[in-house]
C-alpha cells in the first residue's frame, strides 16, 4: 500500500531525502488547494512555481518572489528560516523538525504565527486564521478554521507532493500565504 500524500509531506518537511528526487518528477503539475465554506483557492505547482488566480510565485534559488492575493511577495528561503515581506508586512518564520512534526514560529502577514505540520495533523495560527485540521486517508487535511469569527467547517487542504519536494521553507512560505488569508 502506498503512503498517503500527508505522510509523504510529513516526511518531506522533516527530511532532505525527498529534495534529492529527480527534476523530472518535480516538473509534473499538481494542485494545491484550500476549500472553506466561503472561499476556494487553487494553484498549480510545477517545478519551482506556484500559479493560480490568486498566486503567481516563482522560486529562484533561495528567493521566493511574485504576487499573492494582490500583494507583492519577496521572501528569502534560508536553511531553517524564511523572511522578507508580504505586501508591506514583515515576515520571519523559524522552523524545525521534532519527532516528525515540523514546527514553525514567528510572524507572517505582520502577526505572530505558529504552525505545526505532521502526517497526522496541521494545527496553528497564520495571520488572522487559526486551523485545526486532521489528515485524511486520501492524503489531504480536513477540519475547521477561525479567522476572528465563528469557526468554519469543513475546511479542506491538499498539499501536493510537488510542493513538498521543494523543501520545508518553500512549503511553509506557500502555506503561510494561503492559510493566512481570511
């Protein structure tokens, strides 16, 4: 039985082994999406780019540039940290892997943020939104979020392996951009 996407993502965020995969596998297009009762965000992940109606991002080495939700994105992706600006707001997240859980702490969208991602769950706060998502058998995450109001259910998140292969900094930066938007 093949491991689910969520399990592969957890491993990818915690280890460098998936980063060594061949570039041909990374070129296959896959889709990142977030569905809530009031919104649907979809982006195509291909190689070093993420593109969709709300996101146009491109990674050049250790720099992520582009636009997200009408804001300019300029983030440096260095080791266990990512930092720069999203719109006019400073962003700086430090992250580490502890027992299969990638823990990110710092600021995103100018607000304190804390995100925990594993093969079992994605929990925490990014920008104005808090998440409590559990992994599903089909490799996604499902649960609830609150962006300053009543909790929204169901919330569905899919992180494609093509994004996870780009490393934890790129994955966290991209997730921060879509999860932090109310």
